[in-house]
């Protein structure tokens, strides 16, 4: 099973490969990052590292045995014991429990290493895989929202109770 690691500067080439290899796959369910993201990837990666240094965001990569990135799991807008969880898993790793395991591990880190008590997440209604991962990891739907014009759901996970 891949291991979850806090994002570092030296992850940049593997993250860029991951994003390029999965661009079309991700664009089917989430808004595309756009050409600018790839054209200015190095600056973007440095900006993420600077943001992580503030403690407001905690970016993670899911790395397989060969050192390739097969997923990303991020905790953003960290404040007052809470953060928003976001994740994306490579197409080649989808459907094998990788996302569920990564989100479970991120929830554990959020509670123990980062001292958080709640996590929020959102997904679109047309992303049943993401909704299933959130349900399996203890997230509860708290209401409907719109994400980039698409219907979606908001979720909450109380880290003080077992999933």
C-alpha cells in the first residue's frame, strides 16, 4: 500500500508527473487545473511549500514503492481545530481501496499529529466514488451545495469519535 508523506520540495517532479498523467481523468470529475498550472508548476510548488510553512495548509502525497505519486491528500484552511479535506487518486490506483486508506490515514494524522477535531469535505453528486470514500471514513453529509455550477454535498467528520 502506498505511504502518505507530507509534501516536500523534492516531491515536485513526481507530483508534476502525477498531475500530467491523470489530467484528463481528473477533469472528468473535478475542474481542470488549466494550462497555466503546468506552465508555472515550479512556482506553484514553491508557493504551496510556503503556504504549508504557515501551518494554514498541510499538503500530502501518496507515494508507491517506486517513488511515484499515486495520490494527493490535503488539509486546507486549517484553523480553530478544523480543516477541509481534499484528495485525488491516480486512475491506475482507483477502485482498489487506496483512496479510503489514504483518507483514513489523513484523518488519523489530523487528529493525532495536527490536533484537529473536525474535517470538512465537499464533492459533486456525480462523483459516487468520492461520496463512498467519505462515507466509509466516517464523514456525514450536512447539506447540499453547488460546486462550479454542479450539484454537490458538504460533509463533516468529527475526529473525536471513531469512524
